[in-house]
């Protein structure tokens, strides 16, 4: 039954991906400028320009071009970047891990701190922890990320000088041998402690910036879900049979409070997937966001298409993952 | 959350006061500042906050305080336009979808899915690349991303409301369908839309300011807070005031909207038919 549900959800992704690819392809066609010229270079003669146009299929009608693109896509070919002449799939393999590492660090902070603070706030309802957190959560949700990023840079890199201001590694640090592309993991596997620490220190400010809003939201929803769970009959039963308050909170209330929390976490991941351009820009991160930014301004249509499809697919899978997680958290939920 | 809900709780009042203050700045900035928000005075560039320039001056000697005051208009106008378009489009599509059902509903909701799944910044970047850089283009791009949320909300409300007794009875006494939608269904659907809009307002302001920060929104000399923070970035270490005051203004305005939004949604939850869980279902 579950297998059929997953199969149906995967099947339903096809029209969405098709729609997104058509929209992206059409929008790409509207971009000003001539991709053939961008590919051929400024010094190309008219004949060379025509040759490039023909080779890239740019002389075909747009629906035909789209068809050709999808045909190649199904063979795993995302095309070649017009500006760097590299395969888009290859470039994505370089840029994606950088963004993934940042997202991973952000989500670890969001989930661990958000849930811990939320539970603490709920169990000390009305106490100073609770009040302090509610105050913080208002600030966290309202804070413009780009402004927070600058403030953190100002304080930790400018005044205190305890953390690097930008980049993924210090200039003098050699990147670890590529295994996953995530510097911290690669350095760990290679046993290069100094490199790992350096990569870790570079992660702190961007990950903190990106997670503040998430910590606030996850904390708030965990708090209210915990408070709700603590009023339920099964909690009274658990207390009545003599369990410690701690056991009641962690074993009975918390698992039941995780359902709404999971929804919020899923939304956060989806939101971050599209929202790292800003932060990558400020922290010179060199990931997918940077790649997208450059791709747009160089009218690099294969790059734009590649990023759009990769991030949309990731978004759809995150949504599916959240829905599947529900069934683990609440066995009463079944999908047909 | 709050079971006993007062009509005018302190956080609603505080939120209204904050938004009201910025709205007053947007309507008549001259009341708040006598200085020209575009008056270059290079000899006064980057001077620290003082009695003459409360928030200091920026890189070309313009009074930061007056730019912050005039910037309120840009931000509030963006919120009104974006939410206006998103609600208009979203409510229309959502009503048609929810009311007609069938394959039209399926088609419209798939279209909404496409827009929800589309990477927001790519769309915003592309809109600016196609239509040129500017505030209007950015408003358009943000509105484009926002309507599906309202379409889904209205659709789920309509599905819930059209089965209710008062709609059935209106139909039983022979009211025509258009009248039922206009008189009975829509009014019941609009409350959650207004609450949602008040929750979204701050988020729209943040999104638009982020795009301006990247250089995709309002272009100089139009005063815009996100753009001002970006301009102040290069002076951050020594002349902190250039970026800080516009950043704080945006922050305070967003908090104001959030206070209003949450008070309203708290009030809704105490006496309403459709839960938030249902609204976000199927996202």
C-alpha cells in the first residue's frame, strides 16, 4: 500500500517537473541577448556565429529546442554551460555539495536548538526561559537575513576577530581530497583535523544566520505542540502510573509533538533550498546560489535550466520525505 | 493558543502602533523629516549621528534619517501591491478551482504546484533580466510567487464551506449559484485570507528588501531599506550607521506586522471552522 502511494507521488512529480521546465525554458527564451554570441565569444565572425547557432540547435523553433533539451535530459545530459564550456551536470556536482554542506549545518542547528529550546520553554511555561525564548522568537522571525549576516560579520569577524568573515576555507588551507564535496566530512575522512576545524569555523556564521528564523519557528511550534500534548489523557495516564516528569515529557509528550514540528522543518528545508543565494553572496560561499547568480547574468540558459530542475526536484523530494515521515511519527496516518 | 482571547490585546496594539507609525511616514514623510532624501552634500559624507543628522549621513552625504523615512513609502507600497495582486489572482483561481472541481480544479492546482515549486530567486532574477531592473518588476515577480498560497487557502475554504448547511439551504430556496458564491461563500472565505495576508505582509517586506539588497529592486535614488543596507555594507566596519538604521527599520516594521498577524490568527483559531492543519494540507 505504502509502495503504491510512493509510486503515485513520484508519478505526480512528472507533470510538476514538466511544468517547471517549460516555464523555465520559456522564461530563458525571453532573456535579452543572444546565447549563440555568448557561446561563440565577442570576436566570432558571422559565419562562426551561424555555425555555433546550428551546433547548439538554436536555429530550431522553440518547441523543437525544448523537445531536444528534454530528450538529452532523459539521458542525463544537462547540456554545456555557454560561458564556461563545462558540462552543467559536472559543474552542479562541484557547486551542489557546497550548498548542501551549508544547508546541512543550518538544519542541524535548527533542529537541535529549535526542539531543545521549544521543549524547555514548554516545560517551564511562564518561566524566564519561556519568556526569553518568546522574545527571541519574535526577533528571529522578523530579522532580515542579509542584515543579520552583516551584523554577525561586524561583531564576530570585525570586532572580536574570532571567526572568518567569508569563504569556505582560509586561503592557506588546502581543500581536502574530494569524496563528498562537503569539506568538513572530506577532511574528517582524510584525518585532516586542522582542515576540518577551519571548514567548520567558516560554516558557523552563514549557518547561524540562516538558522535563526528556523530556530524561532521550530521552537515555537514545538513549544505549542508540547503544551498541547501535555494536556492529553495519555500524559495523565503516564503520570498516574508514576513515571518521572522527564520520562513523561521525553517519551510520551515529545514524540506526539513532533508531527507539527516536522511540517515546519520540512517547510524550512524547502525554503532554504531557494533562499541561499543571498547568504552565499554575502559570505562568498561559492555554491549553487553563486552559480545561479552568475548563470542568470551571463544568460547561460543551460545553467539556469539545470539549477531550476535540480532545486525543484530537491524541493519535491523534501515534501515527499516529510509526508512519509508522518507515517513513522504517527502510525495512525496511512496513505492510500 | 490563548483560549480566552481579548479583543484588543497588548501585542495587537503594539503591532498597530508600529505599522501605523510607518504608514504615517509613508503618507506624509514631510511631517517627519525636513531634509531632502536625495540631497547630495559630498562635504558632509559619512558623518556620524548628530543633532543635525540623527542617523548620520551616507556615502554621498545624504541624511540617513530622511532616507529611512522616505523608504517607508517604498516598502509599504510594495507590500500593498504584491499582496493585492496575489490575493486578487489567488482568490479568483482558488474560488473557480474549489467551486467547479473536476478537471479544471486538477489543472489549476497543478499550475499552482508548478509556481510553488519554482525556485523563487530564479524567477525574480529572470523577471529582472527580462523586464529590466526596477521596483515594479520585483513586485511583479514576488506577486507571481505568492498567489498559489492564496489559491490553495481559498480552495480549501470553499470546499469546507460549500458543504455547510447555510449554503445548502440557500440552494434549496433556489438562489442561483453566482449569488450563493457572492453572498454566502466568499464572505466566509475572506476572513482567513485577511489573516493570512497580515501574517504574510512582513514576509513580503523581507523578500522584496532581500531582492533590493541584491540590486534587483528599487534603483537609486529611490530610498529603499534593503538597498540602503547593501550600500552601507562597504562602510560597515567604520561607519556602522549607514547600514544599521535602515536594517533596524525593516526589522521593526516586520515585527509590527507579525504582532498584528499573530493576534488576528490567534483570534481566528478560537472560533473558526477550518484549522491551520487543513489549510496547509497537501503542500
